[in-house]
């Protein structure tokens, strides 16, 4: 999910809060970029100096409405959730068949991404990638089990991937590891760049899985 930071929420001449907030740029219904309009906004006081802000957005593409739930006060708010929750893009059946564990971790990382928990998402995608690569080595390259499972992710990438996939996987490994460290070394590289390289590696593995498993044979 992508967002645009807006300062202050105003509706029908009334200021609900002055703080910056994340306005959704992708509709959870149709998945298309939208400059969503606000058709209703309410605030509810549920604790001392704490409010829940319920904002109704309308997609400019499909005209369906969705809710943004924010929590905070007039000077600081955070996005709690979007209703309905946007579904992560499903993996191809080939990758789910190749590595059920990788697919499971991938789905968890996608949910973190949708909540903008990017450090958590990066570590999750890095972990998913390790499962995809090792299952690829076992099931497509027929590498010995003990050799595969004992390798670090870096050694698995070096041993079992080729060409551009090797360098792309190293980007995911380095940035995913970096997200776990107390002091990050690559703050200048954003999450979208990380995800682009991750997707490239999955496309590489998916293609080779399908080549090795054609729908018909001679």
C-alpha cells in the first residue's frame, strides 16, 4: 500500500487534527492509484487525550468507499488500519508448490508491508527468499539436502543462482540483514527498491520452476 503524507485533517470546515497523516493512494477494492476524496470524518474520544479518527474515503477509480482508522491526538496520529484490508498480491501456484514455507513467510511479510511496517517486512521477505532459494536448489537443481540446509543465505545465493538473479538476491540479503541491525548502513535505499529486487528473484525462480515442470511432455 502506498500513502501520501498530508498535514492536518479538515472536514466540513472543522479541523479534526493538525498532525501529518498518511492518506491512502491505492484503493483496497480495485488496487488502482487513487486521489481518494474524503466523504465523511468523525472523531471519538476513547481515553485521556486519545482519539480514534474514522475517515471515509471514496476511490476516484471504482467509486467504492473504504475507511481509514487513525489513532492519536491533534498533534500526532498514526494509521491503524484500512477497511477493507487490502489483500496482498498472491504468489503464483508454482512458487507456492515449490516452497510452502517460503509462501507462508511471504504472506506474513506482505501483511507487514500493508501496515507500513517496512523493517519487519524486509526481514520477512529476506527469510522467505532463503526458503525459496533452498527449495529451488533441492527440487529443481537436485542439490544434496545436507549441503543445501547447512549453507548460509549468502552461500546459497552464490552456489545455486546465476546471472542477474545472483546480484539481485544479494541486494535482498544485504538490505534484509541491515533491517535487523541496531544501526542501519543503507538508510538511503528505500523499501520500494528492496521489493523490486526481491520480485526479480522470485520471477527468476518461478520461470525456472515452470521450465522444469512443463504442462505437457514429449
